[in-house]
C-alpha cells in the first residue's frame, strides 16, 4: 500500500517529483527521466508484492529502493541540507528529516524480513488467495463496495480542496479590504493601473534590503542577488493575479535570455506549493515569498504585476512599472543597458 500510494501520487505530481530529485542533488537533465523511472519502479514493487509467486522479487525491489532512499536522505542530512521529500507527491510533502530517515529504515527492515522469509519459500499465502473462496454475488458486492468507497474518497477530496480554496479566497478578500481601507496594496486593473497613493521610491534613493524564503526552503536577499555591474529587476506578483499568471511564460524566457545582463527576481506571496508549481511549469528561478506585502510596501509598490529596477550601486533605478506593457518595456531597456541615473 505504501508503494502503491507513493507511485500513484508521484504520477499525478511529475513536476514536483522532478523538482524533489533536483533538490536531492540529481543533475537537472537526469531528473525528468529518473522521476518517471522511480514512479514506475514503485508501482512495479507494489504490484509484485501482492501475489505470493512474485513477493520475493517485490521485496527485493522494495529493499533496494528503500536503501537508496535511506542513503540519499542520510547524505543530505549529514550535509545539513533538508530538501523537500515529496515522498507521496501532493498528498504529503515536508522537508526530509531524521524522522523521514527512520521511517524509510523501518520499511527497509520490513522488506528485508520478507526477503529473508521468502528466500526459503516461506512467503506464506497470497494476499488475494481468499478471493477464490468468494461466490459471484459476494465478489460483486465487494467490487461494488470498493467503487462506493472510491467515490466517497473522491467526493471528500474534492470537498477538501474546495474548502481550502474558499479559505484562501477569504484570506485574500480580507487582505484587499484592509489594503483599500489603509491605502495599501491591491491587484492591478486590466489596464495595469492600481488604486492608492503615489507609487515608487525616488530615483537614486537606496533600495530597501530584504531577506525572504525561497521555494527550496532557503533564504534569498537583495544582497545575494547582487552581481557586479548587473542591475536587478524585482517583479512583484501574486498567484491569485490573472495578469501576473499570463506574464509568467515571458518571465521565464527573460530570465534565460537576459541572464548575462539582468538579474530578474519574483517577489510573490501565498502557498509554497502553488508558487512551486508555477515555477516548475514556466522554468522560473529566484522566486521568494513575502508574508504580508512587507517588501511591496517598502518599495511603495501598490499593485501586481509591477516591477522596479535596482541599479548595481543599490539605488532605485526606475519608477514602478505597473502592468504587462510597462514591465516589458522596462525589461527591454534594462537588458539594453538603458539605465536611469
């Protein structure tokens, strides 16, 4: 059951599985094929553990996989690195720790016991052997009951996701109401304009420093983004913002095409999983999450999507560019070296 759930969950979250392998140290070009192979291996182990005739081979496969997991987790923990495990895809995802190592070691011990017993032919009766004793009516009732349980599980899963989405919308609505009441941040309108007081810091003023969590569990600051002679473009976005999401494919392309001339970082907010999914989908890097618009307020940015340019001397190099058109223009000027002074 453990391997079946893990395999199906990884199959439904291929992007997350690929990202987890990269976090564990697998080279990016190998992550995609290895993620598929790992999923197929877990499903194969689950299938071969069921019949008594193949249980020994299933246990050998389980033991091999679990020893690899134990080695990979232990190696990263010794180095002080705790990558996101994603052992069960989107069902459960948490940074790998000593409890993760202990869980995999315990499962490996169980698999080793099955190998030990099964090697001498002592695997015991098949898990499915009792099905042969059921009548046609009993078998039909069993199948019907499993279908009903599956439908109930799907209904509860859908209800849970609806409740979570509703909760996020309520939190977002409260934040917008508070922002409107205090002249704070709101999403941009379709034409890119935003409500509120005058935006942006004066040109040439010091750019506010910040340190925010990134999608891999680390911290990214303005200082760590600095590179000699290269400006930084801060793009303020939000997963709940439609114009922001429409701009993300171009942002991924800009980060690759202009990497030698411009550092582009996304100041986002919301859930890590949602931002990570978007980052994986569009190939985004340098994505950090603010908790309550603190960096946006420091730069006097009052809408999303918006962008501000920080010059190599750590001064503000542009007014706030609000909306897709203004952001594209700012990126083009910055990539061509047309910086304000």
